[in-house]
């Protein structure tokens, strides 16, 4: 096959027709959302094109207690995982389904973050393959007020309902992937087209303000990006307002929503923050926000 580039790196296979591509759709459930939390369930469905060829699902013993809030969401209890396998014991089956496939997940950075931590914890090889995020793809394909799996199931009449259990959420994501690809206009001719369709589009700081983002959010972020300063963000998520310390990179739009792309100070990973959920910004050069 002809060698072509993706994000500056030569890769083979991006001209492969989508219906001839192998996908591995993944979901994890966890003890909580923090850096010290662990995986308690993982599922993966392997697809060739959009037809299932194999599946795997397992509870995982995390070695720590499951947070009550996480248990309330998933229904998974400490008793359920007490006799489950540890991650290295289920890893070979998972890796077999992931091999030479495009990893697909809904809000992929979340699942990859936890899988990467487990791999590092157990001295396993990190994931280095291609990733397709159905959350990003959905934002660029359909206009909706919300993009969680349940909202997408209702809006797009998906054949499987998510339930915050790994396998049911994987099956909902498989259904979502099929619907999104069918709705895309133009249809992706190959894997490269499909991967590009998920990408957010950078916008200028001025464009962000013209779109209605408050100056008190945009200006300190712009200054921190220009002078490589640390920005302190108060960010509202489903679990409340949390503080993050980041190096801002740029503002992007992914579908109807705007995001700050930023590098996390602790760990160095790049994360996206919805602009409308940033409550406050404080930077090194902005003593007025102290």
C-alpha cells in the first residue's frame, strides 16, 4: 500500500476502505475519576468494517475500594470485583482484540488514560495505535444539546442502550459508529477520511470572543498561551467544580462547542476543556484575579 502521513508521521493503511478496516471498540468502568483510581471492568468488541468478529468482557479487581458515587453509577460493588482477575491476567485477551485495529471509544481520552495507567503500573507496553473518538465524531456530524451516549441513543435511535456497564456501553458505541458513518456527508472513502472527520478545528482567540466567550476567560488564556504561563482553571464537571493547572495551547471548535486545548502540568498530557464550563481563569501574570 502507498505510504501516507497522518499528523506528521508516515503510516500505512489510511487509504484502506472503511468497510475493510478492523476496529476495536473499548469501554472501561472505574473506581472513580481521579488520578489514583483504577479499572474495575473492561469490554472490547472487534469489528471488521462494521460486523462483529469477536468480543471480550471482564470485571477487574482494582486493589482499592470503589467510590460510592462510582458504584452508584455502574452498579459494580467491591464484592463483585473481590474475586475478579487483576489487569495483567485479562490483558492478553484484550490485546488480542486490539492488535492491528483502530481503537474506538466514546470520549476516548478517558478510556485511554485509565488503560495507559494500568499498562504503566504493570509494566506493559503502551498503546501506540490509531484512535477514533465517537464523541468528537458525533460533535462534527450532528448538532445536539448533549453528546453523552444516552442522549445520542435517544436522538439517533441507536439499537443498543448504554447502562454504564462496559459491554453495554461498547455495544451502544458500535451502534453509534455505524449511524454516524451513515450520516456523514460526504461519506468517508477510507480510514484517513474517517479519522480526519473527528478532528476539532482551531479558531483564533478573537473569534472566540466574537462567538460570545467572555473576555475574562479568553484574555488570560491567550496571554498564558503566548508567554507559556501556567493557568489555573476552575472547571465545572458532572462531579462539581475542580481546579486544574495547565499550559493553554489553543481554542478549538468541535461541532457546535468550543474547547480549550491545554497541557496538564501534572503528567504532561493534552486535555480538552469545554469553554462554557470554565468558571474562572487565573494566570501568573494576572494578579487582578487573585
